[in-house]
C-alpha cells in the first residue's frame, strides 16, 4: 500500500510532489522519495526513510534545491515496505540506466526475472521494483521507444502494479501503467498529474479519470494520451468530483481520527436519508432493483478488517431476523477456497477504499459464480465499484485516519437499510413494521450524538487501559461482533494487545490469562444474554481484573463494579451504533493519552493493496 504521484506542467515539480505525498502519506509512511527531470534532462533523486517531512528537509538543503528548483516534471512515492526492509536504498524511486520508476503493488515473479535477465550484479536494493526498473531499462536500451518498452516489459511481469515512469531522455513526459493497483489522472491548463487516489488531485481541478488497466498513459503538460498494449489509442472516461476541501483538513481537531468520529452523525444522515422515501426504504437511488433479491437463497459477505466486522453485524441481523443463511468470509481466505456460492447467492463486498486487493480479488472470483455482486463502498469510482454488479455508496466523505471509524458506521447504516429492504421483500416486515424500523434507524443518529456529547466521560473510562499491555473485550451474540471491531480499534491505534473473546467461551481456557494487570471491557447490550455476560464479567473480576462494563439498561449491583458506562437503551439490534462509537472513543483516547501518532499508526497503511 504505497502512494504514487506524477506531475508535469507549469508548477514547480518538487513542491507539487512533496505536497501531494503529504496527502498520500496515509497509504504508507516507511520511506518517501521524489525524482525530477530538470531542464538539462538531469535526473535528480531525493529519498529518505520515515515520513514525508524528512524528505522535505532533504529537498530544501542548498545543493539539492539548486538542482531541482526549476524542474517541472517528476514522480514521487511514499512507501509501505513489502519486499525489502525500511532503508534508503529500498526507498523509491529506483533508477536503472535511463529509467526512473515508482511502484505500488507486488511483482510476484521478480526472483525468476532476476535470473532470466541476469540482474544479480546490477541491483542495489532488495525490492521487486528495482527488478522491474532493470527490465524496463533492458527493453529501452533495445527499442529507445517508451511505449514499446512498456509493452515488452509488462509482458514479463506477474503481479500487481501502478507504475510511474520517467525516461531520462524524455523530459517532457511522464508515463504510467497499472494492473489492479490504482491510478487516477487529472489534466488541467498546462499541467497533468497522476496519483494513487483522488485526495492528491484536489489542488488541480475536479475532472479526472481512472487509468484503465493495461493502458499506457503518456502525460505531457498540454496533453494526456492512452494507448492499449496493442497500440490502439483510447479516450479517457472522465468523471467529476465535488470537492469538499475541508475533508482534507483537521478543522482544529488534534487528529483526523477524532474529527472523523465526530462527523459520524452527518455521515449517517448522508447515507440514510437519500434512501428513505415517504417513510420507507427505497434503494432506487442506487439502481438496485427488487429483482436482485428474487430467488436469492444465501448471502455471502466478503471484506477485510473493519469492513469484515461490519459484515458480521449484518450476518446477525439477517440470520436472526430473516432466517436467510449468511456467511461472512475474510476476503483473503475466500480467494483460496472453492467458494460455496451459486447464481442464487447475493455476494456483498464491503470496502471503504474500494481498492483493497484481497476484497477485489474476492469480487473477481465471486463474479464467476453469480451476477448478484453488491459492493458497499465509500470511495466513488474505486476499482471494486467498477467490478461489481451493483453499488451502494456510503457517504462518509474522505476518511484519512488509518483507523476506520465513520466508514464502519455508515457501512452499518447501509447494511441496516439493506436488511430493512430485504425484510419487506421477504414479507417479514409489513408496512407498519418497516416504518417503525425506518424511524428507529433515523433515531439512532441521536444515540450517536449523545455518545459524542459524552466523550469526556468516556475519555475518563480509559485511565486503566493506558498502562495496560493486554486487555480483553468480552461479549455474546451481536455484542461479540461489536467487540471484534472495538478491539481492533484499540490494537491498531494504541498498540495494546486487545483480544475480543466470546464471553461464554473465556472459561474454557483463555481465562488463564486474566490477572490484575488485564483490564476487561464487558459489553452487555443484548437483553437475552445480559445476565450471562454479567456472570462472565464477575468471573474475571474474581480473578483480579478491573472491569469496565458497557451496559444497556439497569444494573442492580452497580456499586460492586469498578466502572460502568450506561449506553442509551434501545431494542437489541439498534444498540450497535452507540456501542461501537463508544469503543471508537475508548481506543482514540487511549492512544491519545499514550502520546501516539493516532492517524498514522506504526506498520499500517490506509489502503491494503498487497495480498
Ligand atoms: C480498519 O481500522 C483498518 N484500517 C483496516 O482493517 C481496514 O478496515 C481494512 O484494511 C479494509 O479496508 P477497506 O475497507 O478499504 O477495504
């Protein structure tokens, strides 16, 4: 999951590249680098380990500035290390001869290519990217033609790539080609720019296109052209984006994560309200016909991480409420098993970015078995949306923080609406029941607002967590699905080993890990299992654990508990939202109090485009 940027035009390439890399940094921040072609056709490469800020320092020192100040053409890269450690040598861009290359993706056959092209003594880094650069250079030495070089090289490569390519003796062009990994392109007055995602394109306009796979992009300052691998020229398919530049700004919050947690009521309204017509759920705005669900006998939800956790909530809703069998399969598992799906299976692919390669690969596999692939995605025009039969866009707005919060909540909103629609089509809900469901769905936004208003109280709940090394979340039924997400949030931003455990299962071995140093968060929102979960909470308390109860409704022995937080009480299936937002805040404040970089946790990246 790296970020790439390419620019050619009237602005100073160095500044454009550095500013854009700062916007792309959430895709990976192990190292960063830029390459510019100055007026003497001299390639100047500057790279550094760590964040883009380190690179900026290197690009401003005297002699570096001298060489790159006037360059109007260049490429830049921010890296999440896959092949090769976090070192300056492994940082992109990589140069081989007259080729300078940046890459997002993985070349699966790079070791075979080293042997085939006898590159052993030619490489200085451990990366697959440098191998690709050497092969580009090999063919460029033969052809002296960029397009032919790209065609020949691509046929050698197996794997995923978004390449930005400079040919040192073509200072007026930036080339690119992709397979799976994303590239979007914008062409404006006297300038052209390519990037891994549209966030970096904001300063350049609002008309962009997605570079089609296996098409050679040739960017000049006054033109952009597309050529397929057979040499046919093609027209770009332009899209327009309505920028809300505030989305790329923290608006006074210390971290994007807090801003995005606080934005959730608005994000929920933007996702729910356009799909409510005269008090009923209406998915025509998504172009989803009722016929999609006719004859459907099984649902398979695929996703990764937080997106997969949202799928677990949907499983609970649909199976309990509609008696339709639902499988939730981790996308990276789905693609390596014979999927048990038929043309009667509705496949729901959930993804905030719409670019997660495991989920994309799962969508491509599912499409071989069913025409009922519905994507629930936040980023408009992303690859998964273009490869699904139907799309429900969530309207969270841009999510910058690596830890997903508002995107998860609006994924749940979309899934609840889908459940309500299905309940009506399957005649499980009559008119009155659906209207009541819709009222509840609109009302839960108030629960989230209440939690957000109470955020300082919740902040105080985290005091026992800040010093912890290990902690457990326990819950049953729907609460178990929720604590999987709650524990992931805490893990990824605070680095505390947080384990979500079925409350009833704990005593079958894992309770051996409970000590006085192991805080436990017990989630008790489901009435029918509340008493049982409380017993499990008593079992860990008896072994010295400090327990934080997140509870719906009354607690007759409240005085006996270390810490109790009362959630706004509602029917079991609607407790999801207030509970998950409370756990988001617990994770956020724990990381904040630990003084960590909440938006860019170590080892992580926002979009996982490597398998
Ligand atoms: C969530 O906080 C993580 N950043 C991660 O689990 C994420 O949800 C997962 O990588 C899936 O990403 P997607 O929704 O963009 O497909």
